[in-house]
C-alpha cells in the first residue's frame, strides 16, 4: 500500500475550538453543523464509495469525475459537501474580518473598486442564492469574482479557483439567526471572514 492512497475519507479537525466563533456562530450551531452535517457527508461518502474505484481517490478527483453524471449524483453530492465544508471552516476564523493582505486587497480593488463593494456583492450573492447553497469569492483567470452555487455545487467543476466560501444552507444559521440570512452573512463578513486564507488560495 502506498502512502498517497486514501483508504477512507476522514472528517478533518475544525481549525479552532467549537466555541471560538461565538457569538457570531454559536457552539451549538457548530455542534450540529460540523458534528452532524459535515460528519454525515463524510460518513455517507465512505459508504457510497466502499469497494468502488472512487474509494481511494481524493475528494477533488471524485468531484471532477462525478460532476454532471446522473448515476453518480449521490457520490458527487456527498464528496462536494465534504470538500465545501472543510473549505468553509477554513474560510472563517476567530477575530476575522478587517483588511485582506495587500496582494489580495489590490486584486479586490482592481475587480470591484473597493473592499466594501466586494463585501456588498458577496452579501448580495449570498442573499440571491434561492434555497440551499454557497456564496464564493473566486479567482477566474486574473480577476476576482463572486459566484453562487446551489446545494452541493462548487465552482471548481467549471475551472474557477475558490478563494473562500460562505455556507448559506439554513443549517448554517438557523439556530442563531432563524430566517435572517442577511444578518448572519453580514456578521460573518465583518467578524469572521478569513482573508488570509483567501490570499493563500491565490496560489
Ligand atoms: Mn453546511
């Protein structure tokens, strides 16, 4: 067995304690969102791929090979949700928000005019996603853009590079904000968003 083979997909550790994002995102939300939802996607994926050619592939490859295939929808959904959630936890940090690193800030200003305009568009896109899904800051060629995806979909499958994401499924905010998605999104953008992570993803 070579070291680069993945026997089963594991739930990655949270990059902070479960109460570290409180009061913007409570430990109670994290306990369900990470401990039940994210874990559920990983567990379901492991069941679905056991004994198949996907069993030993990294998530990115599973996503690439199952996207748009009607007979592989369940595998795609669980692999993409496992990837999206790991990426979402890293898109947040305690005492986040503030100013992006210069290299990212420059690109944001070139694309949107200002950081505020970029944050506003991220919030608008998060609200425009009808039902469950994700709002993303992405790198498309040399341009920073904002896109949304429904359900498990990820911009990766269209050749666009994700920089950070905000989960706008109701399970991400309902315990703390009930139906007020906009309040959750604004609080995340002001207090938790991890611009350093987005800058690292510029590559
Ligand atoms: Mn979620």
